[in-house]
C-alpha cells in the first residue's frame, strides 16, 4: 500500500538551503555569485569583472542605520527585534520581497532573494544590466546605502561573527524567485517609484507626509511623487528615505 504524503495546500515549500548549511568559520563569507563559495573574505569577495553568474540578491539592514524614533519601539535593540517589528512586516508588503530568506548575521540582518536558477551572464553588458537591477532591488528598501551591489557577500549560516561572538542563523526561510519576477518588478519600479517605496515605508491604510510628519498632513500617493495635503508640497522618493535613515556618519558607512 502506498503511503500518502501530506502536503499542506497553500503552504510554500521552503527554499533549499545554500550548499553548505553549516560553517564553523569565524567571519567567513558566502558568495552570492559564481559557485557560491564559502571562505575567508579575501578569497570569496571577487571583483565585478570576474562574475559570470548571479545566485541571489542581498539586502543589508543594520541596526544603526535608522532614526530610532521613526521605527516601532525597540526595533533597533537587536537584529531579531529589527526583523520582527520593522524589516519583516516591510518585506511582507510585496510578494517578491516576501520570498526573501532572512539571516541574523550576529549584528544585523541579511535578507536574500535566491534565484531558482542562477542568472548566467554571457556578455559584459548582461552583467552590467544585472548590476543595475541588483542596486534597484536593494535601494527600493531602506537598506545600507554603503552595501555593495552585485559583488556583495553574505555571512554563511553557522559561522561566527567575531564582533559579537554570535552565530549566523536563518530567522526566516525563503522561497525561490525567478529572474523574470525580479525584472518585472524593476520595470514596475521605473514607472511608479514613489508608489512602490511608499508602499513599503508608509502606513498603507492612512499614509501621512514623511516631511511634515504630523497626522493631519495626509499624503496622496502618486506614481512618481506624493501630494501633501497639509504642507501643500510634493514629497519625492528621497524624502521617504530621509524620514527613516539617520544622518550618514562621517566615516561614510
Ligand atoms: Zn508635507
């Protein structure tokens, strides 16, 4: 008699883990390109010109990037709290970003969109195009502006972050994304940058102007800008980010 597998309808299968699920190394890194190598940063981090395939896109969220008072209470106290109160709900607001795997890096968060199959670059032009796509996907959310784009590396699960002596672990499993899904998103972003970024950063039910920051400054959300009914001005995408990012520090990240 054959045994039945009980698959739960509507529940997404978690993405397969990266090749090496555990790594004891201290401060080792994991490539999101080429062979997905894990090892010392000097070996794993490679220049853009050597990249022939892209396995994933990384979003870097650090605790010290934000104005504390603009985030939910306690959000910047730990990477887990940052995920639970701010980054997690934000990722869930879009079906593409909701598929990200999220790692606690021992200090901050890395959210990774893993491709179902690596994007192969046959020409330098394709690599350049995807370099721009990666930047666009990263900068739609308030991620570390200093984070590398296509050359970014993550920290492997199970490795130790020497800055905190904590282990890197997955706090939310992801599911795979397709190259087309990402490209379609970037096309949509080009047409409605303000609407999309506002969708992540503002209260979806009652958006108010991030510049005036008073509840009576209701905000009309247009595709490319906002319309503030309080201050009678038109906030841009940059105003949405300025509202949550702390002033950049002098060492430039
Ligand atoms: Zn305003």
